[in-house]
C-alpha cells in the first residue's frame, strides 16, 4: 500500500521492494540506487512503516539525449499487523539495497510444546 496526503503537491517515486516472510521475521528489501543513508528515513507510527527519502539530482553539463533515471523524493508505506513487534525493527543499507527486518511478536511465533 502506498499513501500520500492529497494536500502535498509533491510527486513521489515508489521504490521496488520484495517482502519475504522468513518464519520468525519478515524482511523488506527496497531498491534505492544512488540514495545515501543521510537521505533516507524510516518511521513507525499508527501501525504503519513509512520509508521516505530522496535521490539527489545529478548536475550534468549538456543536453540530455535520453533520460530514464528520475531524481525525486520517494515514499512507500507498509501496513503492519499485530504480528509485528514495532520495537524490534532493524534496517541495513548496502550497495543501494535497503534491508528492513521486522521481528514477529512472541505471541505469533510457533513454539514447541513438550508432552509429559
């Protein structure tokens, strides 16, 4: 799900992501080539994880013959269920790939029950 307040006139890019349930946690991988950590923000609020940032504009001399790479703000919003523990979210950035690990809450994790 992606959201944007209508009163904001800014257009946002939507980064491509993979979301993988790995049992004890969920991993979100977002492609963010050319984005530095200082231009990236993650926020958890009201049951949503919001990824916000910007890709800085490259200063180039001359006239573009072709231009496919966009330089703009980006935003992606993910709804979190009560299965995710919002206090246990970790984020790593390496080589243009943001990896966000969302730990599942203890009450939803499978557990083994011993039979006496």
